């Protein structure tokens, strides 16, 4: 097999632990040599994988695939496939929409939520939507403990711990929207955006904005969120200009820096205005 840099490697051992603790212990013991395998759609893809493991630790018998709700919000097992999420009526529409942004049903049938987060790609379809829902990740720590961290914290520190579940905190009235720009429906994204806020009469409260495709990883637009907080929703043009001032994409085969800058602005503006027009209480 080859990794994304063209280097050849061979997987020599395939481990099938039956418990979370056994999986974590194996990963600790095989540090630097092994990685977790969930749906395998990234790890099995020459185009996308960045790891070259000598051993893999299957999560097939370890991860929950359940989706449940309680007073605190929604809990999605990290083993849920993106296809399951895309059709689950218990999941807020915007998270279903985000899952549907992923390539095609064949990929969605295998790709897991945990894998989409952990791979932390700049085109990962679920990440902006999870960020604007303030997703919390339940992790299995190397020492055998469990912890919960915000998704941006996990991604910011390189995200190596085993993700067990994703919690979407309850936020009555939150409105949200997500969108992807790609050259074809099957292509990975040039840009993915998501926006959410809680309407308070005609004011914007607790805005959350996230964009992919303008940096190596998903970016949360904190300064734009601060600008929006407590204001009436600005015009599309005003939002576009503000966002264009703060994103710094690079020119790539997918488009020039100017093209991505402008589109990041218009897509965030559209996402916010689409969210405003959607009167459903998506996360009540
Ligand atoms: C043709 C094709 C098209 C694609 N299109 C898209 C697209 O449109 N949008 C998109 O977002 N992605 C796309 N992908 C990439 C991929 O399908 C997704 O990122 C997918 O969600 C990865 O999940 P997985 O379960 O297959 O991960 P795997 O390939 O099993 O693992 C990916 C990485 O995550 C780690 N990992 C997996 N699960 C966990 C966990 N629970 N805790 C910690 N680490 C974990 C693994 O060690 C590995 O490093 C595409 C892939 C292919 C092959």
C-alpha cells in the first residue's frame, strides 16, 4: 500500500479488541506503529490517508452505533455511519444535511462519525456542523479514564484519543444551516461552511460560524461571532465583507485564494440567512 506521500507500507497485524480498554491499551503499547480502524474509507484510500500504520486496531466490536436523546441533548455513538446519521429522524436536520454532503451512499455506508472527526481533514463534511452545534466528544484516555472535551479543543490538540461518542448539547431554538461547494456531488469539498444562532426577537444570540477549505483544518470564526452577538442579522453583503477580511485561504488546484475568500464570505452569509429563514427549532 502507499500513503498520500507515495511511500510504500504494509499492514502486518490486524487486531480485533472486544473492549474499549483493550483497544486503548493496544494503541498505547503499539505507539507509533498502530492506528485505529473504523469504516476504513480514509485509511483504505491512497488519496486521503496520511498514516502508514504497520498494525491496525479494529474498532468494529468496540464503538457504539446508538443514537439516543436525554435531557442534556443528543448522544451519537462514534461508530454511527454517516448514512445512518443522514436518515435518522432523531438527529437535527442540519447534521443529517452534513452527513448527506459526504460523497455517495457507498462511502456513507462505511464511513463513521468518529472517523470523520479524527481524520480532521479540511474537507470533512461533518466538522463545521458539529462545531456550530458546540459538539462535545466523549473520549477514552490512555490511562483508562474517560473525559469530555469540546470538538475544537480535541482537533486543536491533534486529536489522537479514541472518540467514543459525540454529544450535541440541547439548545432550544437554535437555527442552523450547512453547505458544501465542490466541483461535482461526488468530489470532496472545496469549501464547507456551517452557521447557527439562537434568535432573540430580532437579535442574533450565541452565533457559531465554521468554515473548511480556508486553512489546513476547520476554522471557527470567533471574531465574526463576536461582531454578530446581540445585533440584528446584518445583510448578506456586510457578512460577506467581514468574513472575507478574516479568512486566509491558499491558492490550490481547487481554486485561487481570491475565489475561496469570496466564496467563504458568501457561503457563510447564505448559511446565516438560510438559518434565519428556517423557522423550525432544530435543536429544541
Ligand atoms: C471516494 C471517497 C470520497 C470521500 N468523500 C468524502 C466527503 O465528501 N466528505 C468527507 O468528509 N469525507 C470524505 N471521504 C473521507 C472519509 O470517507 C471520511 O473522512 C470518513 O468519515 C472517515 O471515517 P472512517 O470511519 O472511514 O475512518 P477510518 O478510515 O477508519 O479512519 C480515519 C482516521 O480516523 C481514525 N479514527 C477512526 N475512528 C476513530 C475514533 N472513533 N477515535 C479516534 N480515531 C479514530 C483512524 O485511526 C484514522 O486515522 C471520502 C473518502 C473516499 C474514499
